[in-house]
C-alpha cells in the first residue's frame, strides 16, 4: 500500500510538471501559427482579398484567442468588413474584441467611429465616453467625444472636452481651434476669437485658424477684420480664402446699392411738384398712375421676402436722417396728395439681385395736387437669402438722402 501511494504521489507530481513543460512549447507553437495566419491575412488584406483575409484573421484568433496577435487580427478583420461595407459584421467584431478586453479604449474608439460615421451618434457618444473613462489621459479620446457633442448640439459639453484637450496638448493649434468652434456655436464670440488667435500664434501658417477667426469676425459683423483674415489666408491657402470670402458675403447684412426710375417718376423733383406734371394720365381729377422704381440690392435676397408688400414702407421723410424732412419741414399744404403705404406690386430678379417696385400715385378731385418726390422714403425690412436682416444704415432710400 505504501508502495502504491508513493508511486501515485510521484506520478502526480510528474504529471503536473510534465503538463506545464508540455503546454508551454505547445502554446508557443499556437502563438507562432497565429502570427503566421495574421501575416498571411494582412497580405491578403493589402491585395484587397478581404474574404480571404477575414478567414486568416479568424484562424489567427482561434489559434491564440488571448495571444499578442489577437487584437491586431480583430482590428484588421473589422476593417476588412468595412471595406466590404459589412458594417454590422465590423461592429460585431469590435464587440467580440471588447468582450475579451473591455478596458481597451482604442477598441471603444474604433467602434465609436463606426457608429459616428453611420450617424448613430448616441451609440458613438457611449463608446467615446467609455474610452475617456478608461483612458482620461488620451487627448484623442476627449477630442472625438467633443466632436460628437458638437454634432449633436451639446456645445457646453463640447467646450469641456476641448478644454481638456488643450490641457493635454497645449502646443496643438487644432485643440484651440476646436475649443473656439464650440465657443462660437455658443455665440461667445469674444472668447472664441481668443482661442483662434492662440492657434495662429502656435502656427503662423495654420490655415484653419485664419478661416475660423475670419468667420467669427463676420458673425460679429466686423467685416473689415474678417476681410483682413481673408487677405492673410490667401497667402497660405487660396481655397480656404475663397471659402472665407464666400462666408463674409453670406454673413454681411444686405442693403440698397442703387435705385433707378423705370418709367419717369421724377425722384429729384422738389417740394410743390404738381402731380399733373408727373404724367399726362394725371391731368384729370381723381386719376391714377402707376410708377416703378428699380432697387438694386448688395447681395442675393430671399425672393418671397422681397415680393411681400408688407415688407415695404412708403412714407414722407421726417428729417430724422440725412436729407431733411418732407416739404422741407414746412407745413404740408392741403393740395398735397397722400402716398400709398406699401407698393402694389414687386417683382424680384434673383440673378440680378434687383427688385422692380410698383406703386400708385393718385390725383386729387381738383386736379391741383402737389407732391415732394425727393423726400419720399422707400424702406425695406425683409431678409436676404441667408436670413440676414437689412443693414440699418442701408435699408431706406430717398432721392435727397440717397441710400440712408
């Protein structure tokens, strides 16, 4: 009995030692085979044989599920699926990878990128948030989460992420540009300008910084400063300079650039002008005549806004602005005919940025009516094609004051 026990004891120890000594080289062999499968899969991937590559990547993972080559095999396999537009398979690949190693922030980031590209922003935000939680020292993790917040309109949260990015990468102009964009969306324009200037200070040729700064100045209606940035940008990146120039035009408030009389309305005629001299049709009592003025706008306007008569006002000058008051401020005589409050018809030419505004003047019952054409004010309160209201310094016209 003692003999059997001793033999059994010796045999058990030997078996254990033998197992581990046998397993080590066997696992090493599996790792080697896994590496070979991975290498073959990468070659196939490079040659765009994605189906063949996936088979090799799966083989590499099966041979050594927890080996050093598994993560790379998962990553390549997911990309192979994406190249075949098999998004669901790519997502499942990353999920398998994360079940194996849930603390892999790079895998969460990659999975989040797939969700983001597919406009599945809530799921992308969840993955990016996990990446930040796992590795808060990664500027890339904070940046991608911040960009998702920007896309979903969570600008305050984006500001917080980008501030963290500037702390982690204080010499990266892109970090300050991103922070500035969040502040700009929050309409904190002065704070945004500070960040864009920091970005440019770090890199004098950082074109995005000049573009962002110029756009922000345009948002603030500081058009001269916006144009300065466009001029500087033209020396670095002509395409972005063109983009900024286009944005400046869009952001600028519209105004009247010139006005012409089409059918003879005497814009320069002064006080006491007899209505009967405007046109032969107005010689008889209670007669009426339509006149048309052509208004040129400084930029493209919203057609429906321009053609809405309620956005136009026709009135007598009060003397509030340059040009004086109607009838030179003297008492208006009883012969003075009333003015229409709004036009009767407006036609807008979108290509020419031009509006033909037609209004009616009527003679009085005694045919001795008078008028002061040079002090009639035409005002427009509509919007341009981009939603901007009229420039308050160029939204009125009278012949004496010209563009008010």
